[in-house]
């Protein structure tokens, strides 16, 4: 699968600046059908609120009265590599070279926020579907590395960049009753179903990784949902997982827990997909605004995982009208030189599993 489209950092930074200045804030119902799908930035790695019931479609936010589910669904098991504390792991011997290759002078950028940019919410939206959501056919350009359909994707599932977007067009669907994530790259509605570049299904109660050499909805073969920053977890005061990050170029091959390569470059200074980084402990974050501080603290404890090609140090998250774009923009005070690559090999139990020691 080809690497994802690289977005222009300057344009999005400018958008957040404008938003911060005052432009922010922007079965399905027949008888016996399940509750409607909801677009929601629910927190990863924590027990989730149940899907709303009897509520109208909530494209603008997440709310409604909770409906009990049989078992709480968390985003991957507690011992999964996404939840591993990497604050004390050794620094990788090629850390300085890899940080320089990514961009030591480039600044961190939260690629999510409130309001809209170019007519679409800022970030990768998550559509939550109820139990019994009707499954529809999905066709793939990279079918040999995609999990076959049908997928429980509603016709109005949120698309990254909006219905007319020409970027990566990710669609992330969260079936909390089944505790599964359905993720598409380059997704387009097609008749009664969808067509996409690639797609993957993740059992969120399992540590199983994708088959070696297989992509997913992103270049690394990992779950996008697992690495998104979501408002509800920040509002709760803690992110308990690594954050998805993009870099301009990677080296051929992949580093656990990734399963896929999107490069033929041999330069050892380049990071690989799956590479784990962290914000240095010496970087003071206590004076950052609350939303930015919680993100920065997660980057110090759980770090970042290189998931795809894109602009340097772009942090992935889900859009939400409650984000404070002015607060998030302070993360731009962090430079590439404030990060380091860690050696996470000692965490691995098996190359086919995301479980950690």
C-alpha cells in the first residue's frame, strides 16, 4: 500500500490559529432496530460510556443517556504495547540520527481540535455504532492485505476530511458491544456499501497483531483508534496510551508492533514504522494549559508510535467541539529535539502479539 498523503503543516497550523482567535466551535431506526450511530471521541484504554439510546444522530458531538452493555469495552488489553509505560526504557543508540531525520527543529502539532478546517472537523473522527448495526459490503483496492467485509458501517459514517475530502479519508467505526474496531483508508460510499483502499478489523480485547507484511488503514498495519487522542480521556485527566504520530520518511521494514513497510529507503538514520519515541523527561510540561499538559504527560510516559507518513511530529486525535484550540497550540512549543527514540525490544513477548512483559 502506498504511503498516505502528506498534508501541509502550515495550512493546518494556520487553521488552528484562526480557530483559537474566535472561529472555533463549530437497524438504524425501523421498528426493533438498534440505536443510531454516533460520532464520538471516546477515551481509549478506559471503560467506555455505553452507546446513547433513543437519541437522534449525533454528528456534532457525543451525548445522550447511557445504555448498559454486557461487558465494558476498552481499547486493547491493559498489557498491550500501546499501554506500556516507556518512561524508563533505554534510549535507542540511533536516537539522535532518527530525530534529526524526522526534524529536530520541526515543532509538534496536534492534528485535531474543535471547529472545522476546509469544511470538515479537525482530526480523525470515530463513529460509534450500536449492537446489531447492519453490515454492508466493502470492496478494497488492496484486498489481499485487507480483512474482508461485510463491515457494520452506517451510510453516514464520518469520513476524515469530510465527504468531499481528498486526503486519507479514514473511516473509523467502533462497535462497542462486540468490542471491535473497523478501520478504512480512502473510504467512499458505494451504493449500499463502501469501497476503500484498504481495511482492517481489530478485536479490542485481543493482543493479536496483523499478519507480517499486511497493512491496515494506515501504513504501519496498526489500529488508528488505539493511538488517537480523544477529548473524553483528556477531560478525565489522563491518557493511558501511546499517541499516533506521522513522520515524513521511514526506512524499509518495520519495528514491532508494526507489521508493514511503506518504504524502500535503506538509510539507517530514518525511523521505521512502529518506532517508539517519547518526550524527554527533562522537558518541563507543568505550566502548559491543562489539555496540552495531559497530552504532553502521555508523551513522556507512553510515548509516540510512528504510524504513517505525513508531516513531521503531527499528533493524531479525534475532533471534538470541546477542544480548546488555543491550549492545544501550545504543544507547538515542543520541538523535535525534545523527543528521543527508545529501545522497546525488551517489551516484546512475541512478534505476533502486542502483549508486553
